[in-house]
């Protein structure tokens, strides 16, 4: 009976010893970084060197790169204001003739339309009256000078004649200035026609009048409407709104890339030529003006646009686009983390967060990776199939 008890105790001690040895062995494996071939985590792939070569897996040490960063803003297309004219009628009257059609090219000084206006008659009449009055006042002044020289009139009469002459001359100057503004002339026969002229070379972009309609004049104190828009579309402006936080990164001369809804697969390139010196107090944004060539005239004023502004390159930890895997809503990469006990190369799938800049070859790392780690930059899709 005693022998049986001793034998049982001996077996228990042996079992305990084996358990202790197994625990020590596990700790040693963990301490050495070696993992048994059977204990493979769910997010880890293990390949022999030959399998790595066959799968065309390429590994590269993660490092910093100069990223040509961009800032995206909303914008609106508009005319270059030095190459557009909004034409109103300065006189009230009736349209008798239209010389220019929409789409027609005109040169500076070319007739656009003719308006029959009583305002022109009034100006011409005023000018003729001022010319006649000046002649009369000049004659009176000359007579007073002769009489004064012969001691036949008083100093006061001479001075009054001189004052009347100067007033008449001032009135003629005023009438001439108004007549010049309205292309009117004084004389025996007065014309009531006013001709709208093109103020610059360009294309008739818009026209809002028809023969026989009545138009309001700018100088009549009424609400006048724009009759013609003349301009060039071979170069246009983009007005973009930039947030205050991005202001320091955008400089005059920076390159911009513009896209519009009408042509989603076409990019238009230009440069920043002006950054405003004041912020909008409501939106806390600053206006940025970009100039774009528009040789095909695809971009139209008042189109909305998406503007990508290039800013100064910065050295950041970045990974190539080819290293990313999109699994549902998660972004993953594979990282080489060493060898297993059976001499296989271990690749760990890891979630990361990167700034996926549109059109960039490298994406800045926000978190999930460290400098010097060995990143799989090619063959990540093959590794994903082995999990």
C-alpha cells in the first residue's frame, strides 16, 4: 500500500516538473522573439524566402519624404476685370439700331447700338447756347475794356463785364464736357442719336436689348440695366475662399489645379496671383485670386470650381500609394516583423491612418507606423490572400 502511494506522488512530481519546464520554454520563446510554427496570429502571414520571391513581395524601410502638399478650396470662375466691360446707356431713349450680335468680335470704338434720346438734343442745345453766350459776353467785355481805356466807363462796369465773361466760359466748359461724354455736338442742327461704342477689344458675351425698346440712362438717376457685356475668355480668374488656418501656407505664384462639374475628367492649371489682406468676418476666410489660361473657352464665368492649391513641400513620414490596402472602411498595410522559429518571414497586417492626397504618389502617415519599420510596398494583395 505504501509503495502505491509513493509511486503516485512520484508521478505527480514528474507532471509538475514537466509543466514547469513547458512554462519556462514558452517564456524563453517569447523572450527570444521566436514563435512556434503552429501559433500563427490571425493578422500575420508567414512565407519562406522562395514564396516571398514568387509572390513578388517588395519591402522597403519607412522614411521621410518631401511631399508636394495641396490645399483644396471651393472657387468661382469670373472674368479678368481688366479684360471685360459692362456697358450701360448713359441716356434714356429708344433703341433704333443694333450693330453687334452675341458672339461677334469687336474692336475698341466700334458701334454696338444706336439710341434715339432727347437727352442728346438737350445737351447739344445747351452746348450751342453756351457757345453763343460766351461770344456775347466776350464782346461786352472787350467793349468795356475800350471804354475804360477812354475813361468812358467805371472800374466796376469793367469788372462786372469780366465776371460775366468768365462765368460764360465756365458754363461752356461744363457743356463741352457733358457733350464729349455723350458724343454730342453743338451747332445749328442738333442730332438726338447716341451711339454705344465698344470700350475695348473683345467678344460680345451678352446682350440685353432689342430694337424699339426703351432704355433707362445711368445719368437720369434711375435703375439702368446692363445692355452689353464685352470681354475676353482666353484668360479667366478663379476666386477661391481659403480658411484662416491655411493662409500662411499659400503664396503668390503657387500652382493651382482646377476642376469643374462640366468637365470632371479634365484639369485646368494656373497660378495664384493675389492673396487678399483682409478676412471675411462672417466666414473667416480670405479671398485668393488665381489666373488660368482658357484657350478652348471651356471655363465660363459664374461656374463653381474645386481648386487644389500647391503649397510648400514638407518632409514627413510617408508611404507609397501601392502599399495601401482598403478593406471595407479600414486602411491596412503589411509590415515585415522578423522570422519565425521555422525560418519563415513574418508579415503583420496593420491598420494605419494616412492623408490620401488626391493625385499624390506618397501619402503622409498620421499614425500606425514608425520610421525605420520595413513596409511592404509591393505584393500586399498577395499577402492578404494568405491570411
